[in-house]
C-alpha cells in the first residue's frame, strides 16, 4: 500500500507540474497577445492622430490663402491697369494690410509673395525673397498646374530653417471679367514648426514616424523609438491632394519584451508551484488528494478561460494553501494586466471617437466669421457705390449662406436646408446666366424633419459644377422630398448633366457602403465623389449606418443622389 500511495503521489506531482506549466504558457501567450495588440493599436492611433493634425494645418493654410487671394485688394493689384500713382499707392496700402492680416491671423504662414502674369513679383519679407526661386522651381518640377503644396526646403540646401510652400493659381474675380483667366500665382511660405510639433508630441513607444515628400525622396523629419527596423510592420498614410506621406514602423513585440515584470511574475509562479508540489508528496494521502483534485479542476477551468481567471479556493492545512495563494496572486496580476489592456483599448476607442469628432468639425468650416462678414460687407458697400445691385444682392445671399453654415447647431429642419439651397441656386443662376432651371418641393411632413446641417447644399453644388456647368443644352435641377415606409425621409437631387462614368460610379458606390470602408487613395482616385463621401460619413456618424447616400447616374443623361434620413420630428441631441 505504501508503494502504491507513493506512485500515486509521484503521478500527481508529475501531472500537476505539467498542468501548471500549460497554464503558465497559456498565460504568457495571452499576455503577449494582449500586449502586442494593445501596442499595435495604440501606435496606429497615434499615427492617425498625427496625420489628422497635419491635414488640419494644411487645410487651414488652404482656406487662409483662398480668402486672401480673392479679396478685393489682391484682385485689384493683380488685374489692375491703373496708371494714377495716388490710386496705385492707395491700392497697394490696402493690399499690404491684407498681407499683414493674413500673416498675423495664421501662425503657420511666414510670408506671402504674389507673382503676376506680367510684371515683377510682390515680395513682402526677407524669407520669401530668399526662397522664392526654389519654391517656383519645385512648382515647375511638379507640372506647374493647379494648387500645390511643395516639398521641404531651406534658404540653402541642407542649411538653415526648413519651410514648405503652398502655391495657388489666382483667377480674375473682378466684376465683369473672365473668371477663367489666370492673373498670377500666390506663394504662401509656411513654417514647418507646427508639423514638427505634432511629430514631436506623438506617443512613439514601440514605433517610429517619418514624414516624406515626393515618393520618399524628400524627408522633413524622422522620430524613432530606437527600434530595430528588421521585422517591424511598415504602415503608410498618404495625404489627400498633397504629395506627402507619413511612414510608420511598428514593432509590437517590443511591448511584451519590455514588460519584464509580467514575465518574472509568471516564472516565479511556476518555480513556486514546482517547489510546493514537491513538498506535498510527503504528506498523507487524505490531506493531499482532495486539495489537489480541487486545484486541478479549477486550473482546468481557468485554462479554458485565461482572459477571466477565477481565484483558486481549496481547504488544506499544508503547503497547498501557500501554492494556492501564489497562484491567486498570479491570477490577480493577470486580471490586472487584462484590465489595463481593456483600459488601453478604451482609450484607443475614445481617441478614435475624438478623431472622428475633429474630422466632423473640420467638415463644417474653418473660416474666420468676423473676417468673412466684414469682407462681404465691404464687397456689398463697394457694389452699391458703383450701382452694382446684382453683386450687392449676391453678397447678401452669400452672407446668409455662410452665417447658416457656421452656426453652432448640428441639426436643423429640412425646410432650413431647402431655403439655403434656394439662395445658393439663385447665386449660381446669376453666375451662369440662368443656364439651368431649378425646382424645389417637399411635403410638410418632410419639411419639419430634422437633419444634420449642410448635407444637401454640397450635393446641389456638386450637381451644378460636375453636371450642369459644362452642359451645352439647357440644364434641369430638381430637389424633391418624400416619405418612405412612414419612418424615413427621402430627398432626391436630380440633374440632367454630364453624368458619372461607370467605373467611377462603381467605385463611388463601394465607398458609400457602410461596410465598404474608404482609403485615402481610393477617395483621391474617385475625385468628384469626395464631397459625397464626406456627407455620407457625416450622416452615418450622427444617425447610424442604415442611413446615407445612394447614387444613380448614366453618362450624358444625368445623376440622381438619394439622401435617406430618419423621420425625426424632434431635434436630436448633438
């Protein structure tokens, strides 16, 4: 009998050690996976946040440049043929004030230079004069067509402060002039400091970031966490409408390798368990068999659910209780580690939610209201002084549209959206000499429905510029609202314009699907669908994935955009 008990105890010792080893390996594997996933997701979120911040800086420069270039003083300077010196001096003084205002209200802008189609450039600072030739050279190398963000350069190659430039062709916007005529180029010299601050502030544990231009030939700045590049994951984040790219090398394994406390804890547990198991062999069968059986059953249960292990509960007046205590300490550590991983995932979710909210806010407007209203008021005053009633009327309508667009409320009624569409169409008809007819109609049930602000006007704008503007025949534009299934509003924007090619239509429909996703490259390649994709994202973000846009189109026959909204009779919370 003595020999039989000893064999049983040895067998119990062997299988217990094997079981504990398996549990320890499972715990190590689980902790490794959670640590790597958390590190990977956190690095990706940091890179996306840095990219979003850089895109916001670039958009801010775009908006400021366009507002500056199409102000009255700038247009007068570029398109004037005035010979009176006093008038020229007055025009130049107003123009210089606009330059100072643009520089002072945008911290990213260092200097501004104007290059007329004829005559010498207008250079207003020492920085612009030193790098003007280099910036124009980069513009010519890129094709010299359209608006462009250049690469990174300095006063002398490799020396001094680095800059980048935004170059915008300026068309004539004077009353009665040919709006398609280019009158010059506007070069806006920008600091790289804001971009560098974003890269410097990014949390780059277990990853590295590099901002490159022109396919990687031109590098602004690289941040590294001293990681070996061998075996690292390389992620690319291209920018829309800019030949910039953010490169990220991620090494998720470094997060687990650096967590020595968890590995030491698990190793210590395995050692203690082995020693404890060797000790209990010397005790009686009655005091060992039952606790071991209980412990084995509970460990097997924990092995099946390593993500939420339960504490070991046994009754024994020997070292098995000590072993159970150490196991419980390890389980508590694993539970705490899992809790921290969940908290990290929650932070990642909140970071992504914040990023979406920032993207949504960026879709509204970045125009300075005070500057905008003052500018429009000035334009209206000038128009009235010169008996330009149409310009004065258009200016008033534009002011109402912009005031509506930048209001703080996220939701408005459909009747408000349709009122803005009517004002916008009136302006476009005046600009295009009544080239198209418009009809806007909707029943009262639809007019009282609540919808996100500024979702219909961009669609109408897209229909006019991409569908009706180049049309040789008379254009037709209709906006119709109706009820669907008693709980949905359907608003259709139809035109008889140029239509969308089948390949682009197929790509656009794929990008509009809730589960389809949309990479920056796909959106950029689609071109004319960028505005529709942003509106679709806005609706689904605020109202859910079952709502949004559908597009039907045929080349030469026109395009129909259907906007599906829930029938909201009360204003939802933003």
